[in-house]
């Protein structure tokens, strides 16, 4: 198999999990979240604006993040997102479910 230049597609439902995880330790703006995911994944996960902002809107509507305006590193106005208590609970739940699914897939791949 040759080298792949583009980011792999995310499994459905995993973007919200990844965004919640990215916000676990500190507030970030949308671009900062995308950069954190890219950096932590070794450039494998490259999430564009057309994906990150709808995900953040979903998380806001669910009460899993809150947002407030602030200044970015380059002094531009940016909306910073912070994980809420409900978001921390959701992150824990989604991580547990994701781990169960990964283990099930691994079992199938080992035996099939």
C-alpha cells in the first residue's frame, strides 16, 4: 500500500468525541481545536472548518461545551470553547463506548 497524502475519513460520531477530548484540559477556539487534533494525530486527522464548526454547534446545543469571545494569539476576535460538567460526563461515556466498539472490531479481525 502506498503513502496516503490525505487525512482518513472519521468514523461517524467520532468527531464530537475528539473535540470533547481536545477541550479536556483547556479552552480553545475552533482553529485551535483543529490544530490540536492534527498535532496529536501526527497530521493524520485534518478537520476542516466545514466539519469543526457544525460539530461545535452541536456540542453547544447539547450543553457539552460553552463559548465566549476572546482574543486569539494574533489579537483577532475568536470564540473560545470550554468543556462543561455535562461535557466531561459525555466525554467519559463516549470514550467507554468507543473503547467497547474498538475491542469488538479487534475481536472480529483476529478471528475472521
